[in-house]
C-alpha cells in the first residue's frame, strides 16, 4: 500500500502514466475508489517529455498529449465513470454553447477554471472574438509567408534558432507545441486554456528575433510558463487557493501579452509595429509583468513542491520505519485496545481512579512508577485499557499535551524487550512525526557503524529512546500491561530502562500491570501498588455489562437469574465470566430450566482450558521435571482441605515429585525450593504474602482452575470436554477426583512414614505441662481465670490468644501439621487401593508407636495450639480402627480381607475396638461391614458387642441422627442362626435396664413368629450373678426396666403376651418388681405394675421389707413416695389384700417411727391398720417420737393425736 501511494505521488509529480497501457484497467479501478483527480478530468497543458505511442519526435522535443488530441479523448472516455456530476470533458454547459455568443467554454479542470476567471476579469475590455483559433492560425500563416527571409525559413523557426543561439534551453522547458512546426498540432482556439498557451508560446518565440534583450525576457517567460503545468498536482490536489489566485494573475498577464501581440500581427507591417512596441517598452513591460506574477506562481509551486517532497520523505520514512520496526505491531496493539474498549464495564474500573496510589502517581510532577497487581483472569488488562483511555481524556486539554505510549504483552514474542521497546518507539514516532527524520538518520548512522539491523538490538533501541527523551520537554506516560508475560531478562531490561529514561526526562510516568509473582514483586521493589482483589460489587457490574451486551435476547427473568448466579460464582474471575457468557451465547440457551442446569454444572470453557494450558506450558518451559513438580503442586492444592502455607506446599510437592527415595526430614529439606515451586504455578494461585512463608494462604485462584486440574490430573483419562453423555462425564470427573485425592493421600502418608516422625515426640516436657493448664490461664498471672468455650463461636475465635507451637521446631518438618490432620480426609475419598500399599497405612497406624501418637496429637490441634480441640486417645487406635472411622468402604473391605489382625500392628481385639470407635465417632453403617465380614464378623456376633452398642447408645455424649443401621444388626444376628438364642434373654434384660427400645422392639417383633426365641426371651429362670452390675442382683426384663425407671419400657413389656414370668420374678434378694419400683417411687410405674402384679402386695424381700416399707424409706421426693404408697394401698384395698394384722402393724409402726404423719394417715385410712395396740405401746413409753413431732401447744406429740383420732374412727367402724 505504501509503495503504491508513493508511486502514484511520483507519477503525478512527473506527469506520466503510473503503469503501461496494459494496466489501464487496474489503474482505473484503483482510481475509482479514490477522490476524483484533476488529471483524469482534464489532462494538464503539458507533461514531462514522455513519448506517446504513435507520436514522432523532432530535435529531442516530444509531442505531448494535450486535450483535444485523439489519445486524450480515449483516455477521458475510459475514465468517464470517475467524473463528478456536470459537463464531461470536451462538452460545454448550456450557457457556453455557440462559438459566436461571446462567451468562454468553462471546463472543470484547474487551468480552465483559472483561465475562465482571468478572461472574465477583463469584462468588456477583451474582445472574445479575437480568441478564436481560426483567426490566430490564419495570422500565423500570413506572418510566415510575408516575413520569410532569403533562406525561406519561417519566423517561428528563426525565433527558435535565435533563442538557441543565445543559449536559451528550450528543450528543458515544458512547451505545449512542436518546436519544428507549431501549426502541426494545431494552435486551437484561445477560448481554451490550451489554445491560449500554445498561441502565446508560438507568438513569444516568433517575436524573440526582434531584440536580444527581449529574446532573453522571452526565454524567461517560456521557462515560467512551464510552471503552469505543475499547478494541477500542487494546486488542485492540495486544494490550495493561493496557487489558483496566482494562476489567474499569470493568465491575465498572458492574455494581455496575447492581446498586444495579436494587434501587432493583425496590422500591416508587423515588423515595424513590433519594433515600435519594443521601443515604447509596451511588450517588454507586459513580459516583465508576466514574469513578476509568474515568479509568485513559481514560488508557490516550489513551496507546494517542497511540501510534497517532505510528504514523500515522510512516506519514505514511514516505509522504512515500518520495515525496520514492524508496523503490524502497532496495528495489533490498536486493534486489541479497541476490542478491550468494547468489552469493559467502566463502572467496574472507576474505583482505580480514586485509589490514593493512582492519584499520587498522576498528580506528582516528578518521575513515578505504579503497578496494578491481580490474579489470572481478574481483569487487569481491561482495567489497564480503561486507565489508558482515562489518561488520554485527562491529558486532552493540557499544553504541551502529554504523550501516552501503551503496550499489551500477550505472551510469545510480545513479551520480549526488543518488541516492547520497538513498539514504544513506534507509538512515540506516531504521536511526534518530527522525530521520524531523527530516527531515520540515527538508524542509518547505526547501520553505518556496523550494526546491520539495530531494530533487533534492544540496547541500540534503548540508546535512541534515551536520546529523544532527553530532547522532549513534556510529560510522557508509558503503560505496559502484562509484565509477567515477559521473561526474566526482558523484565529486568525494561525496569532498568525506565530508570534511565527518568533521568533523561524526570516527568516520565510508568504504569505497569502483572500477576503477583514473587520474583516480579522483588524486582518491583517498593514500587506503589494497586491490588485487584475479589470484590462482589465489581463482579456484579462486570456480569451485568456482559449480559446486557451479549445476552440481551434473554427474557428479564432468565437474564436476572444469570446475573445473580454468575455474580456469586465469579469470585473475581472476569475471564471466566466472559467465557461462560460466550458459551451461553454459542449454545443459544434461553429457557430458565436449561439455563439453571447449565450454570449448576459449571462447564470449563474450551477457551479457558486452552489459556490455562498455555500458562502452565509457559511456566514450566515444557520441561518434564518442572511439569511433574507443577502438576503435583496443583493436584495437592485442588485436593487440599484448607489453604496451605508456601512451605507446606513446597515440601509436599517436592516429596510427591521426587524420583529418589527420601527417608528422613533432612533428606527432604535438602531438596525443597519453595521459590521454584511457586514460580511454576503462580498464575493459578491466590494473592500471596511472600513475607510470611508459613502463613496458610495458598489456594487456587478460581474453581475453574480446579476443573482444569481435574481434566489434566489423570494420565489414563482424556481431557474433559463438553461432548459425551452426562453419565460418562460424571464418571470421568469422579475418577479424576479420586486420582487427585489418591495423590494427596500418598504424599501425606509418605511424609508421615519418614523415620523422624517415629523417633521424635511432638511435644517437649515443658509443652506437656502447658497442655495441662486450663484454656485462658496466664502463666504470668496467678489470678487468671479460664475461658469457657462458646458453643456459638468458631474454633478460631476460641483458640485466639492460645499458646502455639511449631512442629518444625521439633524437627518434624513443614508438612507435618497438614499431613497429620488431613491424611485421613484423603483416605476417605479413595475407593481403590492407592499406589502405596496397605502395609504403609498399617505402619502409619501401628498401635503404641510414637508415629501414631505424634500424628494423633497433631490431629487434635489443627491450628497448632497447645490446648487440643477434642478428645482423641491414641492408645485406642490401630490400623483397622482408623480405617473404619476414616477410610472408604472399599478400602475398609480391602483391609479386612488382606490384613493380618494377629500381628503386632493391631490391638488384641481389634474388631471390637474398631466397632466401639465407630459407635462413638463414626458412621454406624460401617458396623454392618465389620459384622457381616466372613473373616472377622464373628468377633462382633456376640453378646458383648450388643452390650457395648447399647451402653454407647445410652451414653449422652454419643449422638447420631439415626441408630437404625446399628440396631438392625439384631435382625442380622437373628438371621444367622441359633447363637443369639443362647443369650437373647440376657440381651432383653440388659436392653430393658438401659431403656433401649430399639433392641426390645426388634427382639419382640421377631419373637412373635419365632417360638424358640420367644420361649428363651420370656423364661423366668435365674439369670446368674450378672457381671455387668455391681450394686444389685439381676432381674428379668420388667424388673430391670423398673429398677432404672424406664416407664415406656415397662409399659411396652407389660403388653407382651407371656410376660407373667418376668412380672412374678424374684431376684436373689427376694425382691419383686414392686420392691424395685420403690427405688424411684415413680407413681406412673406403680400405676402400671399394681394391676398386673398377682402376688401379695405385702410380699417381703430377704431383708423382711415389703414394698410399702421400702417406699417409706426411699430417698425419692415426698410427693412421689406418698402417691406411690397411696396407689399401692388403694390397689390392695381394691383386691382386699390388707395383709395380716402383724404386717399392718409393722408398716404403721415404721411410719410412726419415721415420724411421717402423712404416711401414717395413709396406712391408717387406706391400709386400715389398727392404731390401738400402738397407742398402748406409746402410753407404756415403749415408743419415743422425734422432737419435731411435739405439738406447739404442749408436750403431747402430734402423732398421738393422729392415732387417737383414728382410734375413735376405728372403734365406730362395724368392720373392725
């Protein structure tokens, strides 16, 4: 394009066709796309001496193409399509028709317009008739015939010869006629500019023989006429009015000369008339006037020519500079910047302008640097585009106007220093064109010094920038986005360059953006920073903008749903938001249901997958060792249960990627290089504080990164894609997640198996002492109070201010805390045996080892506080216990199948111990796995297991939403055979004593259809010593329930058919169920029991106490004792079971002795005891009452009054 424009410009300047005739069509097409050119409408009066096909040359003077010639008509006809509205060439307007109308034909070309204006300026002083070409040619022929000398040579030829004799270089002039025969081409009518110029030229040459001085003036005149030809390119094309006005003046002087010369030629004695004109200085004066006006035109033409030459030079500079520096760079940058303008949401970027660091950077007149930091995809580039446009707007009205050079690093070559510097130079030259010549000359000079291609040498380009910065006394802004896309060397080069340039121009401002890589932050030093942190408001603005621009076709309901969901899930990742919206647009999702499903699945956009792949490849430099280390670190981050510290991640990934066997902490420490690890993955992690490498802060920058890792982590699976069924994709994802979890588990277990973990104890003696102190106790304050745990607070809040420890200080390394606390989490996510064998897990959990003691103690303290969070007794755990609690079902089955439980790795009774821990802390469904296992299940198919289960069930600390899965094992046990029948009665009795209705109900439900079981359950035989109780002999089911006051169990069992034997059962102390009920004196229990109790209410135990007597001595509440006694006595009265007189007297005597007036009243009134014998004993002094029984009115006891009152009542009763 540049070469074509340059060629056209030179062609117009030289007035020759730009292509041979074979390219006419191409040129016509090219010209048709541009503004109409005057040389197309009307070719100039003369052009450079270029031979025209078919034309002949004489005396080295070429016949030129002129308007009216046949070739010109062809040329014009071929370009009619380019004419503007109006008369075509060689056509006249209606006002100019008719050769005798006294008017001049007006053409649209520059010369004709100027000529017409010159003719019109004369008004009536110029007779238009004299301008007819026919009269001029006739006068010339008469002149030649009359004035031929002896050589018969015409006057015109004599003029040509004379001018040559005085060394007038006619051949160098642009003449409009053939010097050998002026009439051969035809002079034409002088009503046209061409005819006038030809006529004046012919007359001037003819008159040249009249006088030598006059001939010299004629030569100057002919030379000046040639400048008329340049007016087209230099005047009309540039639309210069000054050239037009000067041309009109030249034409006026030329017409004056023509008019005067024509008067001489039209009279007899032309020579005489010519001499007279010369003597009167009329013609010379006209020539002088013409020369003066022509000189003005010449100077204007020269000025315009200089401007064109400078324009051509500029084009040459542009062409060379474009070749040297690559003009496509700026084109790409401009296009990319424009695309960012369409993409961005300005409201989301506006807070940057209010940032104090930006305000200080912009407002300070001295050199300042500023960097914008943000994670991958957070919108740094769009923000930088906003800042560039904002700076342009802010600088728009400043004088001198600051110049802004911006550059976007986009990876590959765009991040090399030489490309950035060359682009900055291009941007500067584009804004300051005057520097192009300086650069051109500098470049040539450098080439001459031996550097053939300075554009490839960033040092040379730096020299030029320093050179011009020193000369520029204005504010300059350099904005570079993506500093992290540059290599280490390029970054260093650029930062050093900015310092150098600031010394040359102290008003320089530099604005950078980058991901917060540690190495880059170190290179930036103390440069002020703006962090693009996650901001929910900013995310919402971006999402809303993108939805409005890209998804405007959605209904309001669906559009609002998309905005709400994506704003919540964006988490600062603008690039993820954009690509998800792009994917919605591509798939054309419109309905709410499909949209909800799409956003729930959160597919990884293909473009984002490719971006992450490129970033990872760039960071690892495609080196296999780097790739292994980076993949290990990323998989661990994706699987981690909490943010890792920089050191934790480095230690773990180094261990996971190590090819050699590592046996100790010291071996691993020698290989750890945390800076290398972070440099390999920094685009994928959150913002980090490299000043605290132990801070738990490293996490993935966005959920989409985890999806990318899942698609990459499994070497046996293809990358995730949008194709395939949902089932296949889910299976793929599940397998990838498990592979990732297996890798994390393997690293944790490998770490905990290092020999130091089994040789060093976690705590020193001093730390053990501190652990025993209550939380909140200040060692330096003897009056310190303990701090109670707030049930509604968080662990972090509760542990705030606690004494901390660092396992690394004990020699356990940096990854010990995470591995100890979370290896069990990864274990639970693995369903297949990982690469490490079960033997490794068994060794890790070896019973009684220092290793298990260490990791369990650490597991109790996730935040490394001396005070543990929860109970976790290492002595209770062995491999199968840990696997039962934390392992997956598949891994547990694998261990049950392959492990040797008789080895020293396990407890003596490992399965029962594992079951106990499951019941307390684990998933009860795991019990079934142990219970039904062919190898170890028999260890749980015992009474001891169910007693353990019920005891844990009754323990308030142990809570489960449902115990069904555990108690369903009763049914499983019953299905196995008659083994349970041998101890089913014992199980029922213990369950009744514990109030365990789940067991009781299952047993009784099965007993309804299993007579053998029913018989065993309801037998009334003596149970034995009962090793499960220390303070009482054993009783049958109802007695156990009554003893423990389980009303609901009592009520249930009393409804069981055939339960009579249990109701009538007497234990080894001779106690019946009523004796047992007197323990709590629960009236509800007595109401249930008394109707069903068939024995005497006055039955005595081995100590000689009836149930009523035990009620009297019970420690229960008075109200409960009285109500229970009333129920018992009332039922006895109902069935007329009053007992013998001695039994009645014994109960009454006990009540009196206890001083229980109310109980005495019950015994007397309901139990119908006779108080007379007791009064006799009192009167004889055989009974002494407690002091509180003395009446306030006198020494007579209140009890005696009660007895006497009932004595009176009794004596009146006919029944006694």
